[in-house]
């Protein structure tokens, strides 16, 4: 994951802060103290991991306003997107993540979690974030503590370290079984178990006494149960006698009631509401007979009323004709009115026709008596001349518009060409396309020659170094010279001794051997010198060739420089300007061709315009001739002719309208006369003629009489219908009364009586029987309630026999005395049982034995759990030791090897290796001379260098596993001197170039300058105390920086010295050095203004970073649900460690 943009809407002291186009490698953010660097780092963590309560309490709400939150521009393997998080919904809101894709689509936080590879915040802080706090903490630790802390970095980082888990498990095992003071948990539990078993054996004797008391209590309980059964039996018998004494009166009344009920047996069983039904039936019969008589009288009254109505039968038969004439009443009135109206309108239209005829003749011909008949055929004869004149005028208008358009287009293209030529002349560039192309080619050759000179110079320096080494090799080393001298001396000495010892073979052989060696050494030396001389001659020849190539290249450079026009700026900038101008000239080639095409088209359009004007004049002459032939004025235009024709056409329509109105008047009068005759004939037939009346009045009189007769007929029909309804209702009531009378007679027959009085007596007797039954049931309920659960009525019946009922009082007294004796015996048994129970309770209350047994069970359970816990810790400890051994054997060497490379570079080669012995939790470093030192013996600055090296190695290890996150460094170089800081900055820059993004925060100016010299992306944070910084055009600076950096990479010479010294001491290859442009910029980051779309597009075209992320070797999984594991979980299962160590 790479961060490309930072946008802070509101967070702490920042408001509307916009950092755009961050480098994919190193971005240095410089700000003085209190500038807000820590706030910006916390903002990055808040957007990625959410706003924690701690960050909210410090940084929210924003000091300077704005919405709480912001956004990050991010590039991952899935492409670029924008991560926004705002925490303004509530006090506990951690912020909702919104992912905005380049196409505008919005998603949740899935892409963010995948981008950070599910790395939690604790791991991010332990691996990818290195700050001044950790550096200061390292400085406060002692030697051994600092060494142990650095070692832990090499054994994995997460919420808990593998080393801490192993140490915790070892301590837990010792507490359980192998304590140093001999008081381990398992030993203590065993001692408690032995003590409790002895005490339980002593307390077991009390159980036998308690069992004897229990047997005695069981015997007494059996006797108590027998006596209680006898008491209950006597109580039951006494209770039955007592209840029988209480219900003797009710029992006697019930016997009497049953006798009376038996005396009334045999009555006809009537319904409960039989009398009510009889009364209702009598009322209904009476009501129906009364309604029958009323309806009969009403029917006779209606018949008399219908006979008294007077009806005209002739008029009634012709009602439809009268209604038809009545519907035409309004039409008759309109006919009379229309006839008068049409007559007046016809006269008025005739007068208007004469007046308009005279007016038009005077208007067009000057003679009011002239009459002109202009027909449509005459107008059609003029249509060809009219159409020809209109077509000519339309062509003239189109030709004029086309001519103006081509002339404007020609002027526009000419203006564009003039502007381009003026811009090229102002910058001293050729305006010709061919000259501009030659200038670009010359500048490119000039740049290639410069690169060739630099490459040749580097090759010459390398050959000179090789020549010096060969020259040094020609001189015999002192050690070889001494060895050769010793061989010669030994050969001479051996020869002398051989001569003195009379030719002993041992000394002769030694002398010969030493002589051979003495001769062989000069021979080999001579052969090596010859080979070295040949190699040296070859190098000198190559140097001469390189010097000749260098001179030739310099001469070519001078020649090219003299041919080029004099201009300010470097070759790179001049080449860029010339290429841009050449591209503009190439873009203008189509403009020149378009201008020529527009000129030709303008000339053709002008010719067409003149031809159209001539055709318009010809068509006008033909039009005037045609008007004269028709007797019309020659000066009439087509528009005036249309007006004249329209006026005469309206005049003809006016004449036709006058004639039409006269015809309408005659037609209306004939229709009116026909309707009046029909009205008069109908009045005569019905005998309702009104003397001296108008037709409409006679019609109104007929209509009124017709309505009256119609109403009378309707009333008569209603009377007849009502009489029929009354007759039908009268018949219903009569039939219903007869039916009800028959029903009443059938009821008497069923009951076996002849009249209503006897029927009512049966009903009274039945009510008496029902009352006696209710009384019997009430007595029975009282008897049953008194008996209760003592038995049934059959059980009590023998007590009410005549010979027994008088002895109930004596039986009750005898049962009471027997019950009292049994109660006394029961009390004696219960007292004896209570005494035995108290003795047993005293024995049972002594719970010492039970407590000891329970305590023993608890101790045994605790001992079993302790043993199981020790076994679990032993197994887990052994597994983690294997994991640790596997990691130290395979993974840790990889990390330490990479840390060794960084540590060697940071220390300038003073320390060559970082290593750790197997099964030991210490680190060693090897010096250049091969000696090893423990970490605690290193100086504070060297420890900080080692600490930084290990952290960088861990970041690289995570990257190889596919987890690439930005590394944040907060003033980690603050304790370094200038030389160490320069070397560290170079190492950090090279580390970033390997594919890691670093964000470096610092408040020191010299550190910012060091990174500037290394071509890092350096920026300044704006001051919050009113200081003003000049805004710089970022897009131009980025363009210049990118091109010049590329050139430097091509011609830079690698040196073994630090980068700072290399840049300062490197000589300028050009003989006449020009002022070097500022290759680095220090962009001031101010609160962002309103974004300009044009600038953003230019920057995106120029600045292109490669955000491709290399694929990882493995995957690391982290548990997001165990951010704060408990101590037991950390010791037993190591749930905090989720790295795949296998």
C-alpha cells in the first residue's frame, strides 16, 4: 500500500491541509516544534485504524474548525482509491470508512482492510512506526536491558512477543512444581492432603453412636403411627355421629316433601312458558281481527274518491302530441327571432358590400366607380414569377452568409499562425518547422555527447586505478624478497656443509632443492612481471584511446555548442523548451492547410454572391411584366398582391354571406307556419280553443290542461293501487286470525281440556310440584354439605332409622372419652422421640468430619488441576521452544542477515555481522577485525543504529510476505552527528528505493538539507503562528526535478565515500560551468486553496510514479478480535502471536 495524498478537513490544529503527490519512496516533512507533526502522524493512524477514545480526547473537536476527519489517497495492487473517515456522528464514533474508486463508485472498508493485509494497529506501531519515544526509551535502558529489548525485535512483533510468552511459561511452571524456596503449589497441596486424611480417620468413630439413636427413633415412629391411626378412626366415628345430630331436622323435612310430590304425580307436562304463550296467542288473534276491519273501511273510502275525479279523455289521449309541441316551444320562439334577425342582417350586409367595393376601387385604382374581378386563376398565373423571385432572393441570402463565414474562418486561422510565430520569436526559437527540428536534434546530440564524455571519464579513472595496482604489483614484496634470500643462503650453506662433511647425501639433496627453489622464485617473478607489463601496456593503450575519444567528444561538444544559438539555462531545460516548441509547430501544420482552404472557399463564395445578385434583378423584371399584362399596377410587390387578392376575396365572401342570410330568413318563416297549423288543429279536437290568442299562448293553454289531466290520471292510478294493497293486507289478517284460532284449539286438545280455565289450572299444579322439587334439592344440598367427606347419604341412612336416631347423643359421649385417652398416649411417645432426636442432632451438628472430607476433596481437585496445568504449560513451552528454534534456525538468520547489511552500511563497515547463538536470548556483533561483542557493550549511538537496522529488516521481511505498509520515522536521526546522519539518510533512501515508502518527520534543518541532497521529496509544514511562506508552483518544480534527477542518475559516478562528501567534492565535467539549477525544492504546504482542475491535469501528465508492489513470499495472519488478551491466554496459548512461524 502506498499513500499518495493526505487531506485533513479537521483534526487537532490542522484544518483544510492538503498534501498531494507524495513520493512512493521517501517523503520528508519538516516542521518546527509545535508545528503539528505528531498530530499529522496520529491523523494517519486515525484514518487507517479509527479514532480511538485517547485520540478523540486530544485531537477532537478540531481546534480551528472543520469536519472531524479527512481522507488519504492510496494505491494498492487493486489500483488507486481514496479512503475517507469522518468521526462526527457521536462521542464514541470511531469513524465510518468510505472507499471512493476512480470511477466514482463508493464501497465499505473491505479494500482498506485488504490493503493493510489485516495488520492491526499494535503490529503497525511495533514494526512500521519508529519514533523519538522509542529511541529515548532505548537510551534510558541499561546495557543488558537494551540488549534484551533489541533481541526481542528479532523474534517477532505483535501485541505480545514470542520471547515474553516463553519466559512467562517458564516462570509459571516453576511456581507450580519447582519453586526455588521449596514451597511450590503442588508440594503444599500434597502436605494438606496427608494432614486431612489423618484427621478424618479420628472423626469416623462418632458415626456408630448416631446410627444407634436412629434405630431407636424408628421404633418409636412405628408406635406413633399406630396410635395416630387409632385416634383418626375414633375422630372419624365421632364426627359422623356429630353430623347426624346436626342434620336430623333437614332429613325429616325432606321426607315430608317427597310425600307431597308423590301425591301430585300424573299431571300433563306443560312447557315452562305455556301460559305466556297462550296469552300471546290470544293477543295476536285479537290484533289481526282489528286490523282486518280497519283496512276494509279504508278501501271503501278510496273507491269513492276515485269516482269524484273529472278527466278529459280526448286530451288525455293526445297528451303525447301536446308534449311534442311543448318541446318545440323554444324552437318556435327562436324561429321568429331568427327570421327577424336574418332579415336585418341581410340588409346590412348588402349595404356593406357596396361600400367596400367603392373603397377598394379608389384605394388601388384611384376610381371609386371601377369594378375589378380578380380570380384565383389570375393569381396562379403569377405564381412562377413569384417563386422565381423568392428563390433568387433566398440564394442571395445564403451566398452572403456563406461568404461571411469563410472570411471569418480565414481570419481566425491567420491569427493563430501569427500568435505562434510571435511566441517562437520572443523565445529566440525558429519559426520554421524544419529549423525547429534541426535545433531539437542538435540539442539531443549535445546531451548525448555530454553523457559520453562523463562515461569516458569514469572509464579512464577506472583504468588508471588498475594501472596503479599493476605498477604496485611489479615491485617484489618484502616478504617474498626475504624468502628468496633465505633460500639462496640456505643453498650456499648446505653446499658448504656438504663439502665439509665429505659429501653426505642429505646435505647435497637439501642444497640442490634450495638451489632449485632459489632459481624458481626469480623465474616466476620474471614471468609475472612480463605478464603485468603486457597488461600495463594494454591499459595504457586503452587510456590513450579513451583520451583520444575524450578529446574528440570535447571537440564535438565545442562544435555543437558553437552551432547552437546562445541561450540561458541548462541543456536539459533548453531541450525541453525546443521539443515543446517543435510540438507546437507540428500542431500548427493542419492550421496552415485549413487557412489556405478557407481562403479558396472565401473567393468561391464571393463569386457565388455576385451571381445571386444578378439573378435577383432578372426575376424582378419578369414580375413587373406579368403584373402589367393583368392590368395591375407594376409597382405591386408579391406581398401587396397577396393583400389585394385577399381583400377582393373577402369582398366576394361578404356578398355570398348576404345572399345566404336572405335564404335563411325565408326557410325559418315556412317552418314556423307549419307548427302553428298543428297547434290550432289540436285545440279544436280537444275543445280548448282560446279566442284571439297567439299561437304560443294557445300552446301554453293546451300544455297546462294536459299537465292537469295527467296529474288526475296519475292520482286515480295511485288510488287504485292503494286499494289493491289494502285488500291484500285485509286478506292476510283474516287468514292469520283463523290460523291462530285453530292453533289454540289444538293446544287444548293435547292437554285434555275443553276450555282455557282448565288449561290454566294444570299450569298452576305444575308450578307447585316444581317448587317442592326445589325445596327438596335445597334440603339435599344442606345434608350433603354437612356430611362433606365423611361419607355418602347411604352411609348415614342407618343412623336415622327410627330405633337408632334417639341414641346418637350417647354414642358421641362414649367416642369422645376414648379419643382423649389415645391423645395422652400419643403425647408420651412424641416426648420420648424428641429426646432421642435431640441426642442425634447434637451428634449431627458436629460437621467437623464433613468439613474435613469436603476440604480433602477440594485439595485433591486443586492438586489435579495444578498437575494438569503444569502438563499444559510443559507441552506449550516445548512447542514454543520448537517454534523458536525453527524461527532462529530458518527465519531469524534471514532477518539478522538483512539487518547485518543495514548495520554495516550505517557504521561504515566497522561492524560486519549481527548474530545470535542458538537457544540463547542474546545478540552479538562482529567487528571488522573478527572479534565479537555483546550488544550491551556497544555505545548508545551504535545501539540506536542496530535498533534502526533491525526495524528496517523486519519491514523488509513483512514486505517479502506481501505486507507493504508505509514506514513512519519520527526524528530517529536526532542523536546522530552530521556524518552519521548523512550515512543513515543514504541508507534510508536506498531502503526506500527497494520498494518501501517512508514518511520522515523532523524538526531539524540540517536533516532536511541532507535529504534534499539525496533528491528526496522534501516539504515544509506550515507554521501555526502567523509566519508567511511563498507558495511555489509545484507542477513546474516536479517536472524539473524529475528530468534532472534522471540525468544525474545517468552521469553520476559511484564513490566509496559518504554521499554528502561525494556531492560536495565531485568536479564539474564542463570546462565552463554554468550556474547549477536548484535540483531540489522545499515545498511549503499551506492550507489548500480551491482546487484548479487544469493544474491537476498537468501534474498528472508530468509526474508518474511506479506504485507496483512486489508480490510477497508468504502470508501473515493476525487476530483482530484479541487486541487485549488476558494474562492466562498469553501464557497458555500465546493467542497474541498469529504469525505463521512454521
